[in-house]
């Protein structure tokens, strides 16, 4: 019952901030207290951590949408609309484990790359400006193994599963 009382008390305080007519420092104090209560309520939450990871990844894709050609000073093309749309589709298939390990970068060949590494294990999946979704995986200096997709949801899921299994091994 203590948890229920704490939850009810927290809801009451959130509601009081929403309904408050307070102004000035009293209003700011109420808002600060409500923000602290909200932070305490969600800290340690797996759902909240996953939500933050997804928001960060989406923000990174937005940044990549704004870079220009020659972003690497070697003439690399910027990710185009096709690559960004495919990157969003890939992101929709990723889970929090994927997001924790992924670096989202522009591809030197034009597109968006999702790069994963753990120790000497590396894998990536790239959405190219021409619409292809392809990846590689390798360990150390071994020959890279191609990860192919046909762009369907099932093949993207299968490619991400290969990445997970490779990086976790």
C-alpha cells in the first residue's frame, strides 16, 4: 500500500502543478519539484532508457539529413532522402541492445551506416543513396562476411539478428 500511496501522492503533486495559479518563484518551485518527482519516477526504468536511446538515434538521423556533400572533405555525397527513409526503417527494427551499441554515421559512399562493435568484433548495416541495404561483419583482420537484405522487413530483421549474434559472440 505504501507504493500506491506514493503514486497517489506523486499524481496529486503533478496535478497541483498543472492546476496551479501560482506565479513567480512559487510557480518555479512547484515546477522544479514536479520535475524531480518525474525524474525519480522514471529513473532506472528500462522503458525510459529505451525511449531515450531511440530519441537520440532519431536526433542523429535528423542531423545527418542536414549535412552537405563533401562532408568528409573527400567528396563524399550526403545521405539523400532514399537513404534516410531506409535508415528510419532500419531504426524501427532495432531493439534497445542494438541502439546501445550502434553508432549512426554518414557513409563515405553516400548513405547512412549503423556501426556496431564489441572488442575486435565489428558489423555494420548501411542504407545507401541508391536504395540498397547491405552490411558486413568481421572479427579483427578476418575477411568480412557480407550481410545481404532485399529491403523487406523480414530481411532487415534477419540482418540485425546476424549483427546481434556476431557482436555478442
